[in-house]
C-alpha cells in the first residue's frame, strides 16, 4: 500500500477530547464524512472495508459472523508488513477476547477447531487455553481480568469505559503525532467513533443492551458482531 500524506486533511480536523471528558462532538458525522472525501480511492475503499473491525458496532448488519470472518481474512492477507496491521490487530483481538469471555460466562462448550467464532491472532490460542484463567492472554493484555470481572458482575458502563480506554491508549502508542498518513486518519476515525458512542450512551440503554446479550447467551450461540 502506497503511503499517501494527508497534511491538509489532518491539519483541518479539530482535536478530539478523550471520550470520558467530552461533552459534545467537535465535528459532526456528516462534516467528518465530507472531510474524508479527500482520501484516495484506494484508501477510501480500505477504510470502508476495515470499518466493521475497528469499532464495536457492526456496520454491515446484513452479514453473518461467518461472512465477516471471511471478509476479515481477505482484508488482512496483503497486510503482513503494513503499518496499518497493528491498528486492526488490537481492536480485533479485543473483540475476540470479549466474545470468548461472554461465551464461557454463558456456560457454552469451548469452540471446536475450525469453527468460525473469532478473529485475529489469538483464536487458536484461546481454544487451546479455554480452561486457563483469562485464556492465558493476560500477560499480553493485562486488562482482561478486569474486563472479566465487569462482565461477571454486570457492570456494563465500567466494562465499556475499560475497553474504550485501553483501545484509546493503544492508538496513542501506535501512531506517532508526527504521522500524516492513513494510520493517523484511521486513528482519528476510531476515536471519533468511540467518542460518539460514549456521548450517546446512558445507563438505561446500557442495561437494555446487557440484557439483550444475556438473552442471546440463553437462547443461542453468542455472536461476535453486534
């Protein structure tokens, strides 16, 4: 993938406050969409294809988990040496770990080899370490024990806050402030999404969503994408 600098685009975007301290979005969804039209056609296509894997919302509601897994594999095939890979790896790992925690919390059997239940680098590792505390990934991702505790106690807002904080910190560590390429554009989009989700989040909606997940666990296999 050719590195395309976006000096004008990034210089013109307003700074994003960390989601916990924000009271409003500094730029509207429509305005951001307009600004992103400056992206090259290839970068636009990549961002659109990657979007479902970068946030907790399933942007392509008509696709099944199996179809999403297939899309993810196609997206990642040419990216082994790409600077964009770390940006996608982390949120995908986070989503997969949470899917595994929810599945185990619901009393489901461990996934069988070959089952399309998760994405990314730790799918096989989690399968092999299903009975281990935190699936044996807490050394890499120290937030997992706290996430499991929030899940078990039904602390929905605390869980959401934790997941967003660790993802936000990861983005800050991964992309340097002097970068003006597509990675920074993707980081901005991801942070904007987190900020927008947080500002529309309230306790009642969070509880309703948690109850939906409980029903999902009670009546069928938990889904990776929501």
